[in-house]
C-alpha cells in the first residue's frame, strides 16, 4: 500500500496523458491518489476524474489564493459537491500570507466558511498554510473545539507542512496529520527532514502535490503521483525504517483520515 494523499490531476499540465500518469502511479505501487480541488471548476473536475478512476478520490475547496472569488452560492455548492461518494475532504483551504493573492480578510472569511461546511458535512479538511502559522493554528483550534472530536480521530491534514517539529506536534495534538512532500528530498530542507524523521507514522501522510514540487530526482520536471515513492523512500531512509513500513503506515494514516479504509484495503488485498 502507498497513497499519494495530495495531487492535482485536474491541473492543465495533465489531461492528454492522464491515463498514462495514473497507470505509472499504479505500476510504482501507488494504491490510491487523492486529487485536490483549489477553486470551484477544479473541485467539479476532481469529482469527474475520481468518478472515472477507481483508485482516485477527490476533495472540494477554494485555495486561499482564490479566496476572493468565493461567493455564498459557492459555499452551498461545495456542501452539495461534498455529498458525492468519492469526495473525501474539504480542501485545500487555509491562509497564505506569503503571496497574498487574495486580501487577508477574504482569506479569513473563505477559510472559516469552508471549515463550517466541513463541520456540516462531517468531512476532514486539507490545509494550506504559508507564512501564517499562528493565524492558521488559532482558526483550526477553534474548529477542533467546535467539533469536540475524540482524541484519536484525525480531523485534517497539514499539506506540505513547512513548520518545525514543535509546531507540527502542536497540530498533531489538535487532531491533524502532517503531510510530507517532495521538498523533503532537497538538500536544504533540514527543518522538514527533522519533522519527517520524528513525527509518528500514525500522524504522517506522504504526497506529491503534483504537478508541483517534484522530488530531487526529477527536479525541474512535471511532478506526478508515481513519484510519491521517492518521498516514502526518503522518509524511510531518514528514519532507518524499511520502505514497506513507511508506505504501509502512511497509507493507513491516509485511509483513516479520509475514511478510505474499507475500499483501499479491499483493493490492496485484490489480485495484484
Ligand atoms: Zn496542492
């Protein structure tokens, strides 16, 4: 088992060769992929792709970059889209005070509104956080409190989380998983390496964020879900753990987070 917990198969860079991309992922041992929405059109498209491919799941949400575009009717549509059987989370949502492509007030509004949707439809959330750690933590702490979730339940994931180990552990205590992406393989990623080496696998997922963030081996190229193997292999090396353990344990965490347990386990136990 190996799951790419975060990719964007609906990106323009895929399309022509999407079937090949999914085929290569399967060949490299990827048992499931979660294709992540970032605005309304990409959320609708994520569902279409998931409906067409058994091992692809979808999330729906509006990224902080596009927060200024979110309308009230979009919030209602997100709740409707979330009812679709292959939709496993709301996201990616959050705050990005690095690029500030939407005004901060709009980012806050969109973030809070979509967390409310997640609570209403009872789905976990996929979080994008950049240069806004304290602010994101505050909002998510409120969300966790509103949920009153039991301690062992995962309520979301910090996607490609750039924070350090103490910051990561703080999110884990709130009920979040920490997702490790391709940049862990870059030479200067000491902070992320420390996180990937220490966070319990029961709270860790791996991802590509494809077509973005290619791991070192394919740096400069279009990234794709097959390369999540590079991430899992690197994490295994860092921890001195067999690759199979990291692949399997992070897949279990991802399944638990997104509620894939039954379907993915059935597939993994299948003929291949
Ligand atoms: Zn992403």
